[in-house]
C-alpha cells in the first residue's frame, strides 16, 4: 500500500497544481499600484464589478447597483457572503477605505485619475454604500473593477511601504502563499471564493520575459500554460501535447514622439514619418498575421468610429511633407534643415524582443526616407520615457476608452506637470483635450462615440504617436487543461487568466 501511495502521490499533486508564466515584473501586489497589466493582482483581489467573457460588466463584490439619472449618485448593494483570505468578513467599510485610498493623491496611485471625481462616500448599512461624484463619469463602473483592499489590515499602514504589498490578502480566487523572488510565486485556492468553486488547488506563477525560455519550459513540462511569441509557434502547432488559442487584444505598439525635440515638435514631420512605414509588411513578416495594422488607439473598442483616416505607405508623400517643413537632402541623401541633420534616437525595452525588432524596422524605413536614427535598446525602468527623443510604446485596454486615452493624450496628463500622468511625450492639442473631456463626462453613449471620433480625427492631423500594429496573442497550454475561455485581452496580454479559477487538469 505504501509503495502504491508513493507512486500515486506525485500524480495527485500534479493534477492539483497549475504552473503558468506571466510577463509581469512587479514589486507590489496591491491594486493601488496596478499599472494595467498585472495578472497577479487579479488572482488575489476582487473588484466591485468584473468583466465576463464578452467584456460585459457584471457584479463581483457588488451584486447590483443603482445609478441616478444625472449620473452623480451610485448606490451599490454588496454581497453578504464574502470573506477575506484571513477569514474576516468583507463589508462596506472596506469599500469606503479603498475608494478613499484610490482618490488620495498622497498615495501616488496610478488609479487616482479614475477616482478623483468622488465627492462623498456614505455607508448606508454594512452592505450598502452610496458614492456621489462631483461630475458625471460614465467610466466609473469600469473603474470599480479594481481590487478592493482590507481595511482591518491596512487602516494604520503606510500603503506605499507596507509589508502587505509582498504578502497580500484579498477576496479573490487564490490566496497568496509565498514569493520566491526571481523564481516563482505560489498561491492556493480560496475555499470560500464567492463566485465559484476554484478548480485547481495550487497555482505556481513564474514571471518570465524571455520567449525562448517560456517555449522551452512549456516543451519540457515545467509550464502548463503561457503566452508564446508567435515566431515560436511552429514548435507547438503540430504537437498533440499542446493546444494553441489565438486571443485578440486591444494592445497596440507605436512610436511615441517627444515633442520637446525641436524637429519632432513640427506636425508636418510627424505626419511625414507616419507615411514612411509599411505596416502591413510588419503584420505579415513579424507578427505572422497575429495582429493587424494600427491607425489609432481605439480600434478594438466600441468607441471606434465606423470609418477613420489611415496612413498608407507613401514615401513620396513623406518626402513632400518634409520639404514643406523646410528640410532638404544633403549630398549623402539625408534630410537636414538650417545646416542641421535630421537625426533622433529610438528607445526600446531590451527585455521585450518585439519592441527592439520594431525599432530596427523603423530605423531601416526612416533610412530609406533619408532620416537618420539611433536605436537604443535598454532594460525596462532603466531610462526616462519622458526625456528620450522617441520610444516604442505599448498600450491599450478592452475596458472603457477613457481609461486608456485621457491619461495618455490629454495635455493635463503631461508628465512634466502631473506626476501620475502618462502623457510622456508632452503632447498638447486643444481639439484632443476638448473631445476627451466631453467624452469622459457625457452620459449618452452615442455622444461619447461622436466625441471619440473627433478625438481620433484630431490625432490623425497632429499625431503624437506613429501607430504600428495591434497584437493578437497565442496562449499555448497543455492539452489536458480544460476550462480556458478566450476573451479580448489588454496590454501585455493582461486578462488571459481572467477565469483561471475554472481551469483544471483532466
């Protein structure tokens, strides 16, 4: 019997354990410091709302809600059967504490912009809370999908430095167990999870960036599921041990221009560079058709217009625009103006191979035009996005369009004047500002769509970015895993684990 148990036990442990890879590199597992692409936070924490397979908004910690006609008052009715991972009951006081933390600028939270319109929070009873806004903000329900924090553990803590950030306790499907820095994180099923019974008892999450390492670990059985670089898919597509799921996303890649650069400040120059790139060739040759050519930041959103202007590949138009901007070619065939060579740097995160490849393609295409560039690949976090000439940026979210346009393109979000702003290129355009302000406060969906169309038109005339491609992601998993449901993903494939509590091994 003992021999039998020793033989069977490893199989039982294997069946009850999932090992996945995520492209995160985080120092704090806390919703307060979410940067839009942290899969770990969603494992541990629950929001008041959540998104289903079709990205429709559903209740989570809030079972239902009522919104006043003027869009200023939100009354939320909370679930009464939720426990924190330490066994303490969840209540409206946790919601009040979390919202106060989110809207407090002293916490340096990236969420501040989404909660700054909260004027008053009233606890009507332990499971009913009323939130009053200072102005209508239709993206508010989407914002309430951010994880709620436990008041009883954090009310006397410095949220920026608390040990809680490395030992989180939430109400989500998985409980934090341990964090082996540089190796993996371990979680165990929350047996009291309020949405469903968690199907796999133990979860190991490896934070991996290198595509070849991810591919190798899948092949040798050290990973059960991961997003795989499309250039490496051939190794899995004809292997019966694996399944490949193609998932669409709202994640785009673009070249961000820094408008502090005297040449890039001119809209004619940025227009010229936009016409110099063959985006379809990138989709075919680099993405292997896992994606499509990008023209603007809302193409996989309900807010995208039915038709919009695009930049076709047109070198002659690029040359005409540069000449109109006062440039001429020197004896070496390179553009210069007032005796100064048109030259700028393109920075890219060296730990993301696709961005480095895109930087190289941009360099080659600009060279054909007669514009010299210097590609600078450096590790993430080792350079300041707001001071380099240009940067291969990634962005996009399947949630409300305000959440990934206002902070990126509004002049009020210029990182020079707003420490929490994501407008690192210092882009200022009055038409863009007006359209985004109207879109974020209008309660009429059709009006919002109209304002976003105006925003996109203004971007096309005065482009802050050179939009390149939207990405599809390849989720590769062992064939014996069931319960995976694809949906529209966010930046870095955020969301591929959205229903991981339903994943199980046969």
